[in-house]
C-alpha cells in the first residue's frame, strides 16, 4: 500500500502544484496592485474571477487526459503516453484560445452587467495582460 501511495503522490503532485500556481498568480497580481489604486485592485479581483472561472472549463476538459497518460505509463508504453500528451497540447490550444477570447470579450462588456466603467476598464486591462498565461 505504501508503494501505491508514493506512486499516486508522484502523479498528483505536479498537477496539484500547477493548480496552486494558477491560483496564486491572481493572489500575487492582487498584492502587486494593492499600492496602486483601489480601482486596480477591484479590476484584478474581478478579472481573476473571470479568468479562473473560464479557465476551469479548459482544465476540466484537459484533465480527461490524465488517466489516459497514467494508464499508458502504467502499462509501460511511454510512446503511447507521449502520443496522449501531444493530443493534450492540441486540445489545450483548441480549447484555450476560445476561452481566453471569451474572457477578453466578457471583460470588455462588463458594463452590461452593471460594473462601473472605471472598474470594467481596469478589469479589461488585467484580463488582456493575463490572457497569454491562461494557456
């Protein structure tokens, strides 16, 4: 059982660290603009919520590859695991680009949801700058 736990942790640790890094990117962004202005802080908070919410869709889709890659590695078929990883890159691109564009479009139209123009503008700038990191 100990060996199984160690192997599971080896598989799960990189995924958990990636999720944690994604989450803390927004926290660090928020802390960095804290001295700039309250509007910038609000824009980062709104933008982080938008980015995180929509990127969760992409994470959910690409996580379907985790068991396929793990199964291939467990069956000692590294070539098949590599093929699944390559498929994952394509899927991430095909899902990620539309989600980033959707996030940017949503941030550009926050006034429709009653968000003040200043906050909407700060949110748009943040989402636009963060867009490349969403992939």
